[in-house]
C-alpha cells in the first residue's frame, strides 16, 4: 500500500476508536526505512503517530512526539531513545536515521541508531552503519563491540575475531566485559564447529554459541516453511515432556553430571514437570531456592515472572526449561532447553479443542489434579521420538568445556530474540 492509503485507513480506524488496528495499519509507513521521503510526510506521519501513541501508550509519549523538532538531531535522538525504551524499535530506527543524517559521525546517535536496528533484527544494516567510520571503530569500545555482535548475528564470525584484539586494546578495566563476551561467543563457536556446521540452518549450533545452552529438540514441522526447528503455535503434550526429561537425562549422563536432586519451582506447570522428572530420574525433590547442587526444573522460563533467583550460576546447579518463547528477549538463558515456541499451551492448561457437536474450536478447562498426581501421570507416558539423540550427544560431548551448565559463578547469558538462524513468525 502507498503512504496515502496507509494513512487514510489508519485515520479511519482511529476515528472508530481502534487505536491498535490503526497502529498495525500505519506501522509499515514508520518502520525502518519507512515511507517518509519528504519533510511534509514526516510532519504528517508524526502527527498521526502522536494520536495513535496517545491512545495506546498515554499522553507523555504523544506529547514527546508532537514536540519533536525535525531539524534538531538532539530532539530526534531523544524521541528515538524513548521509542527504543517503549519497544518500537523499527520506528526508532527511522527517527534515529534522520538524526544520523543531520549529525553524521555523532557517536551517541550512531550507537542508539545501531541499537534500534539490532533490536529490530536488522543486523546487516547495523553493520553497514558502523563500518562507515573506521576511525570511530578503532577508538570507541561500544561501536567496536556492536559491530562484532551484529556481525555475529548475521552468521559472520570473522568480524568478531578481528574486533576482539581491538576491544582488548581499548577497553578500560570496567569495560572488560565487552571482550570477555565476544571471546566467549567465539570459544563456543570453535567448540561447535567440530560437530555442527554453524550455517544459516544450524539452530542448535547457534543457540549454543549465543548462550552456552543446549537445545534438545527440533520441531519436525515447517522446516521448508521457514521455522528452522522452532515451533509457531504449539499445544504441548505429556509425551513431549517425557521426551524432554529423557533428553536431559541422556545429556547429563554423557557429561557425567547426573543431578543429586530435582528442584521444584513454585508455579504449577514447573511443579508438575519436576514431579515427573523426579519419578523418571529417580532423584528426590527439593524446594527452590537453594545453594545445593541439582537440576532446576522450569516448564517455561518465559512464562515465569521473577527470575532473579535463577540468574546466577552456582556450582553443580543446572537450569532446564522445557519450553522457551523465542520471539522475545529474556534476562536468563537456561542451560538446557527442550523446545522453542512462539505460542504454547502446556498439557495441563486450558487448550483449544474441537467440539464434536458444533465442529467449532473451543477452550477446554485446565486439567484437574495435584502436582504430584499429574507428575506421576506424565511420568507414565511413553516418550516421543528420540531418533536424533546420537547427534545431540555428539554435540553435547564436543561443547562440554564451554557449556554454561558447568559455570560456577557469574550471571547466565541473556536469551536473544534474534539469531543467525531466521524463522517465520506470526502475529
């Protein structure tokens, strides 16, 4: 659709009181690189965006958009920064690109522009912006780090390797984290390459490079439709949960790291899964938090609220999350993950079912029972397929020296929404 068509439709939806539809309609005009090819369109677009933002996010953002001066890089920078904070990364990149054109070479604008592109998954464009100024890359630790990181997110390991000596040379003591992080990515990549190709389809390999985490299960669906081993919409089963437990068991046995106990998190799904793991692995249950060694069992880390107690590595504690949402960042990457999804319902939650009478989809009730009862029932379920287990164990043995599961201190790596392995996603 043209800019004018998007604008007309969005205004109609906003007039009807549907700000979310108006935003979805108008967003392609604003998302980087946008359709704003004149100052007239910029003024018009920000005016409409202010109305939409006011209805969706409140008066403060609406006011800031209205007060943004289009020929003032600082004003544009401030708006772009706020849009990044609000999660509108593609729109922020469009705003910050204009600031960058008005104030070329300004480091704060460049780094925020690159941050917006990065969060929007536009890593190639982020690298192109950074490579424009060779002198800045040699003097700015943050720019050099951002180039290393974004290049790696395109599948390029040569650029991070070239950047690493620069990071080590220019870093102050409190900036050592940058070189350490890039060095850790590269060490994990070197470990993976012995057994896995690290190409554009190697989801397991790149998952390990980014977080030191092993991905235990690859979706067999949609490989030719752009899912690359991830799930889009999943209604999980007890059989898949048992498969996850059996894969955890096999990996830990290959590592010589059988856990002395199973830690039970307080949410219902995790508690059920912990009971099942306790029964199948024949290890006692223990409450979390604890400083003792053991396997921490989370059903879906991305559905838990408070993660502070799970952020820190402790000796002989291994964090397993059966499921993980891949379409958003998380503050913690589990040491082991069974499967990655966009939308998921556990076997014990309300789920979509076909009404045999009406032939329509309805939502079932949650499965009744205690955590112990449902855990025992799950443990009695046969596992799903374990056909690719030999390849998984080859990978596990190869990467053991670099696996996050064996870290004894420090924080677990973030889980990044983006990856060198791209997947289709759905609204």
